[in-house]
C-alpha cells in the first residue's frame, strides 16, 4: 500500500542523525518533527529566525511573536535562540544546517527541483527555498510520486521554473525512497506492498533498479 | 544622548512622498510596523516601491496599502497569503520582483553596511539569475546581487529607548534589524518606549545609530495567520 503523508514523514525521520540541525519546509516536511527516533537529539531551525523549535502551543498559550516559517504558532525548547533573517540565512548558506527537507512539484533525474511557481497560475514566490537548496549538503524531497492528474513528478527534465539545479540528493514519496545518482533515480526502497513495476510506471525519468529492492521498514 | 523620540505618528511619517521606496520589517504579520502602515494607508502617498518579505493579507498589514492601490511595485520573497495582491499582479497593475528570502535579507543588510553587491549561490540556474553576473568560487557558481536601500524603513520592536536603541521579541525580529540599517530615514515603532539608560547596552539588538525616529506605538492587534495548537492530554 502506498504511504500517506504521515508515512512519508516517518520514513524521512529515519534519516535524522544525532546532532543534526534541520530545516523543515512547509507541508509534509513539518510532520517529520513528530517522529524523531528514540535516543537522537536534533534541533529544528526555521528560517524566520528561530533555532530550537518545539511543538505547537497548548490552546490559550499562542504568542503572535512566536511563529515558524509557515506562520504557525510554535513553542521553543530549552537552548532555543532567536535571530534576524540575515543571521538565519548565514546558518543556511554557510552550511551550518545539516539537513533540509522540503516539498516539490517536480524533481528531475539531474537533481533539479521546481517548487515555487506555475507560470500564469500560481505566483506565491520562492520564500527561502532557493537559498536552502543552493547551499544544503543534504536535501531530501518529501512529495507524492505523482500529481493530482496522475502524472509523474520524477521527470527527465523539470517543466516548471526551477528553484535550484543539481541539488536534490534523496526523494521520499508515497511509493518509494530514491537516490539521485549520475544516471537517474536509483530505487532504494519500496513502500510496503508496492511493486517495483508500480514505481516504474509512476516514474517518467530514468529509474535505476539494481537487484532486489527491499520494502521500507516503518 | 541624541533624542530620537517623536510624539505623534504624523511626525513619524513626515516627509514621505509619492514614488519613494519604503522598507517594512516583518515576516508574515509577525513584527510588522502596524502603526506606520495604518498611517500610510490613511495618507495620500502613492506609487510606492515597497520592500517587504511578504505583502500582508487582504485586510491587514501591507494588504491595506495594496487595497488602496498605493503600491506600484513590490519587492518580496513570498506573497502567498494575499488574493488582492495576486489579482493586481496577474492583471499587470502591480509590478512584482520576487527574490530569494536570504538574498532579500542580505541585500538589505548590505545596503545598510556599505557593501554595494555580493555573490550568492542562491538562485543560480533559475530565472532569478537572468541578466546577473555569474562567477565561480571554490568550483561553485554564484550570482551577483546588489544592495537595497530605502528612502524610509519602517520597523517594529518590542522595546526601545529615546536614543533609538531597539530590542525585539521572539521571531518578531526577522527583517527589522537589516531594514533599520538600510533606511535613509528609519522610523521605529515600539510597544514600550523607555528613557535612555533603562536598557542594558549589552542586550540591544539594533543600535540607535540606525534609527532616526522612534515612537510609542498603540493599539497593536498582532494578528496570528496560522493559529496552530495541540491538545492538552
């Protein structure tokens, strides 16, 4: 069975390592914070200017001066710190953040990502995404394998305006875990019950299948 | 001590003119200069170039200036929460320059810091890089981004003193410190204005040298865009 959004978040949470500073994008990536593996300490950075983000506040304890980059009310944990936007992007561009997780509309087999604009239709802007993808050493994309029309989001070439080039390292979708390698998308894991053939059919870009592909363990 | 205090909002925005470039601090509706925006929306000033990370929502923040069509151009990184903005942009009434958030912050900082331009990897290979110089450093391509300055920068802080020193609260800091540096005239509004000497000099976020006018703000709404809570168990 294909994963739901929570399943994708749980699988990505397995990529967290002790001591990581992590930036989570809006949407599925935000859910990753709920599934930090036992015994691992990580700190979440939000580009609007906070490190050490905690869970959402209890009702009645929301503070308008305390939000994340998705404009949601948040709390802070012990050791948290606030800073301005230039300092925040110094952390990002300066490669002090070890992992970036973000959503995408399209990813190409070269590791290009498009997630900020649909010409003539959606003009929201790139926010911090271009800075994040240009500098992160480790970028994981969290997304559904296909769009609402059933078309593959893993392409030979992106059709939408790019957010960054040759930057995506890993992709976790509702169907699979894939690594971007020199020749295409290397299939690493299948979602529970999903066949390699299903993944092949949902992938427009070159899919590299080597040996038996294990199922994800969630 | 050089006293920066102005007693009225009229004095605070004195000298604003049509076609000027303004900066507004804030991220979403967090840390926006509510008093200045309201006063400008009630003034006749128009054809403005506004630099702000976001464009407010339809009926609050910079949305108030957009509603009254006082803005001819917006320079922002993310404008997703404002339907009127989207309408004006798609119809061509409003010129929009969307730039990466980190580049926006650094361009403001550079403007205030006397750095005319800098190279950044952000946006390389995208439409943001069109027409910009590309240069490789350590094998990585970077694009040249120029500094931003403003005729007026409107910022909001939690506490300030009459010397113009500012302290921000929580994530309401965001773009305010860089924009304070980049304004020819920086107008700071604060929730608590105290006499000079009351703030600990070691804990000031924006030194008063960057602030030309400071005033005690009033009636802060501090709207929350995405109220998210968890259940008590």
